[in-house]
C-alpha cells in the first residue's frame, strides 16, 4: 500500500500524498501554499480560523482538517475562494483591535503577513472595537489581548506540551475570549514561564516577552524579508526570534 | 467548613466527583439566578482535578451560567419571533419600566435583572419567560403585573402559585405515532422476539430517516455503530430542541416519555449499547422530575437495568443530562462535548460519533421523534410505517405550528402534504409567509405554498412559523440575525464574526428605516431597542454599564 501512488487534483494539478495527510499538509509538501492561521505543523489541526478553506468535490471545507483522499477534486485558488479567505482575514482584523504601526509584532505577525498575501488593505467592515484589557501583571510577559485571534495555539501548547493549562477560552460567539488559569484572572498568578512552548506559538502579537519588543528592528523581521507563503513552504512557521525562516 | 462548602461537597459527592458531569455539577452549585462565583469555580476545579481555566471556560460558555451576580430574581423573556409578534417586547418593556432598569442590568437594590433568552420552546403558548430557570407561558400584561408583585414581595419562585407554571399541551392532529400509545415493554418484547438482525431489517424496510434535521437513514447509522469495534457503546436521545419555533419534543417527553425511552432501549438492543443519555435542554426544567419518575418506573418494571425485558445480553440504563442554554449543543458532536463536561463546541469530523462518540466510543445520537418512531415500528413493522409518506420520506412528521394561526400546536402529518394544507388545518388567515424548519430553515412565500413537506422538497425538523399579511418580514430576519449572533459558539471565524456583523447590519438598517413604532397595530411591529427613547432620559441619570471583557458594543 505504501508504495502505491495516491493523488488528488489541486486546481487541476495532481498532488501526491501519503495516508494520514490532510489536504493542507499534502499541498504544502508539494510546494503549493495554502493560507492558514490556526494551523501549526507541531499540533493536531484545529480547523477554527477557516482561512485555509478549499472546495473538495464542490463542498466547502477547511483543508487543514480534511484528510486527503485519492481521486478528490480540490479547488484552492478560484476567485470565490480567494474572496472568501480575504473576507475571513478582514473579519479577524474587524473583530480585534489591530494597530499594526504601533504593534511590537509588526513584521513578525502571521495575520499581517497573510493579510498582505491575500491583498487585504483594510479591515473593510465596521470595526467592533472590543474592550479587552491588557494584562501586564507578569514580570516578564505582556498579554496584549486586543490582538488575539482565538486560534487556541497557546491553549494547546500549554496543555499538550507544557502540561500547565495556563490558557483557556471562555465566553462564546463574539464574546469568546482568552482567560488564564488563576482566580485573580492575572497572568502573574499563573505558573507560566518564559521557556514555555506557549510563549512561542502565538501567530499574532498577544503573548509578548517584555523588554524584547524591538530587538530586531522593523524592516529586518521575518515577514519583512519573506512572504507568508515562503515561510509556510519552508516548513518553518515564523516568527522566529532572529527573524530568519 | 461553612454551609456552602458542605453544599458543594454534597453536590460533588452526588456526582461522584466525575469531571464528565461538570455541566450537571455547575447547574447544581449555581445559585437560583445562575451565578457561579470565582472562588466557587476554583473550588470545583480543585475538587475535580480540572484546570481552573477549563471550568471558567465552561461557565462562560453556557447562557444559564453567569460569572457575575444577577438580581435575586433573574427574568429572561423568550426572544423567539412568534413571541415577539405576540408582544413580548412590549411586555418586557413594561417590566423594565416597572423596575426602572435597563435590559440585563441589576436593579440597584439587587432585586431583579431582566433580559432575554433564545426561544424557550413554548411558541404555542407564548409569550413566555424563565424566572430563575422556571418557565412561565401565556404572558399578558396582567400576568406581568402579578409576576412583578411577586418579585417585589420577595418570596422564592418555588413558593409562587403553581398555576403560573402550567404548560399546556396542544396536539391538534394525530396520525401513526400519536393515535395509539404503546404499553411499556410492548415493542421491546416484539424486537427481542424478532431478533436483532430481523429488527434491523424492519428498520431498514421502514425507510425511517432522522427527525432532527439532517434526515440520515436511521438503519445505516445504527448498523455502522453496531459494527464499530470495541465493547462499549452509547445511545443518546437528543432532546435539546433548540431550533426556535420547535416544541414537539417537549410534548413527546411530556406525554410519550415511555415510548421514547423504549425507542432508546430498542436502539441499545440493536447496536449493543450499555448506557444511554437523554440530553434535555435547560429550558425544560419542568420535565426533569417527570422524566426521572418514568426512568424509575421503567427500572422497577425491569425495562431498564440488568437483563432488560428478560433478555440476558441486554443491560442498559439511561441517565438524564440537562443543558444550560446553548442552541449549538443540539448539534450532535457539540452535544457529546457537553455530555463530557466541556464547552459545547462541535467536533471536527471525521471521525463521526458512530465510531468515536461519547468518550471516544461508538455512539448513536438520535432525535426524540426518531426514537418514538422506532418504538412504534419495532412493534408494527417496517411496512406499516412505509405505507405513509412519500418514496424518500417515509412515515409521518410532527410539526410545531405557531405564529399567526387560529390553532397553534402539534400536527402529526404524513410526509408529502402541502404547506397550504397545513396552513388550512391550523386556521391561518391571510398568510404572507411561512418559516419552515426554524431560522436554519427556509422562508416560503405564498406562491410556494403548494410545495410539499419531505426530504424531496421542503425538509424540516418540524418548526412551522406563520406570518400573516400585517407582519414585517424584515423584523423576522432581524430576530433571526439576533438569534444566530447570540448562539454562535464562536469556534470558527465566519460564524463568530459574521453573525455579529449581520446583526449589526440589521440593527442599523432598522434604526435608519425610521418606521414609527407600532405602525401596524399594537402587536404587529415592535421597535428595535435602539429606536426607543433611552430609559435613562426618562427616569434618572445613570452611568452606562461598563463593558465586560470581550464585549462588543450593541447595534451601531
Ligand atoms: C446547529 C445545530 C443544531 C441542532 N439541533 C438539534 C436539536 O435540537 N435536536 C436534534 O434532534 N437535532 C439537532 N441537530 C441535528 C443533530 O446534529 C443530529 O443530526 C441529530 O440529532 C441526529 O438525530 P436523527 O438522525 O434522529 O435526526 C442540530 C444540528 C445543528 C447543526
Ligand atoms: S497582531 Fe499583527 S495584525 Fe494585529 S496589530 Fe499586531 S502586527 Fe498588526
Ligand atoms: S493568544 Fe495568540 S495563540 Fe493564544 S489564542 Fe490568542 S492569538 Fe491564538
Ligand atoms: S488553518 Fe485551517 S482552519 Fe485555520
Ligand atoms: S456555531 Fe460554532 S462557530 Fe458557528
């Protein structure tokens, strides 16, 4: 079975895959970029941001969670799907408070980079301006919740890798928000440490090391020198601290 | 140990310190208004060895749990469109004025808070409300007055006059399933005598498809579960009935509970399950005690427990789980998450519940009505059921008819009947449009009334809401937009953000329409909140409530 060649078509091109791969994984492995935000190669796919949406045999689905199946017809770069992905990224900008020019993460931010990749130039919709207080209680870490896109990567990393359960989500619908594992609700009262995996997975600028914000100057950061697709295809998933893919 | 510590310990012991019972535990530790304090969350988490943030996340997910103190009386008006058309917003305003509070605000003396909740499933006898979790139907200005006085008097809701809480039953048309009730144990005995394979063959021959909405063939689902590897299996009765405008499962669990549970037991026999759950929506607390009584009766009759109905291989029992205000928990995989004590977020599929369901074990989830049909066809056989309905939609369907009709209630009709014939049966005068299947369904205008109910044409989980010529259909759309925004679980971006943008768009549109309120008679059209004069201006100056974390400003 293993040496039998299995393929599906992606916008008309044959893509080979191995059993167990999702459509997104197979596409990346074959050199085709699929925009994504909540996907991280080290974690089980989550399927929440929907930025990786494709059509499989005419049916809309998240490519990061859909198993690749031989003979499937997958559409990725049609005008409809490009519009849809762009809309979803605009939704995420609309939902939070993103002021990129003053954001420490600018240039290392996957949301921003995917936005550029998809031609997003504004939030387009009326911003929701949610009220999300910053948590600066921790001596070494700043929690800038205004930028959270609710991808749960920190939740997953803290639970599955760090075994600490520092982060979780509460609320639902548009009031869904990140909470930390302390009765006070303050990050300082959790056992988060700067070595934790949860410190390095946030695709945007929420979980930030204090006093490091501008160590790498703007202009030299990951997505200043590479596009989101280059980083994704390199198998790495920026941002890295030194700005290299 | 304080008395509240003792109460908490007793609750936890009753639930065997079982973290999968977290939603049930939280229901029992919350105060009558739903409030669960931060220290209580910490204690529950520590006792169950769960991360505190996880418990906080579960509290934050369900609408009936509140992490902030509420008034001692927490009033929630059903925000269903048929209630709205019957004047619920005026009634709510009357009550807000009487207590001089804004929506969702706690009165200064801490006595009362007044808000809304999604459809409470009393559309045939609306407007309705929940007070500290208890349902009151048939609201009128007089009833609102009486309830306001009782609240002022301060006596606990449990001491209020019983007649306030009566729920009526309106079965207006009976067919295959509702005409001849089964004796407890009757169809189970028939299934056991016939045997597993032969009964499955009858189920297949019946052509029964799920009544919860998707219409999946029941026999196919059960065979897949029966064939899934592993010794443990589960049967879940989906009694979440969250789709606005649907109330037939309420009726079935009130008057046909034996037959529904018998259907679950037949399912257990066919798939080889040992445990079952009824997931009852939190809006139906009046069904908890009667259902527990039916379960006890069936245990006493040997119809639940060990060697059920004398069948040595059939050990099966059923537990009641009660939801806490979340429409999405009607979706089967979200329901399973909730049953496991988590936030009700749908799972990524595959795998499907038939192979990886409750606690990852093979599970069948079925609607109440599907299970009732199973009980009947296990006795009468597949052909009996197949004789009614259409080629792709065998049997009958229970419709929950509400809105502008003379005779709202439950109608059991054979599949294939036209929309028009249901409208005539129910006494609809000058119908403008019908919403079939609730907000998730379709709106049919007069030129579509010859269309037929059934999977071939107009599928439906049973809601049938009628709007006459005087109604503003944009008010209907506005209500639905509000519903979806309120009930989005928030997992995926398009739904989480899109439903809120949709609601805001509707709100802005209505505000700018400038249609004077009550243009079409007292009950016909209700002003959206932003069209009304702010309460503050009329009564006294009050600072706006500070926004909670994560909260988004209301309509533009
Ligand atoms: C958002 C949503 C809400 C649902 N709510 C209900 C419900 O309240 N009751 C129900 O039986 N099915 C509901 N369903 C359908 C269930 O997921 C599932 O298909 C059904 O319980 C299967 O039972 P059946 O095969 O007997 O219809 C819902 C589905 C979705 C997507
Ligand atoms: S997190 Fe990203 S998108 Fe948001 S403000 Fe910062 S750079 Fe911009
Ligand atoms: S803090 Fe970052 S990693 Fe965590 S959920 Fe928000 S965006 Fe995702
Ligand atoms: S990357 Fe697939 S849903 Fe987020
Ligand atoms: S209901 Fe979960 S995101 Fe829509």
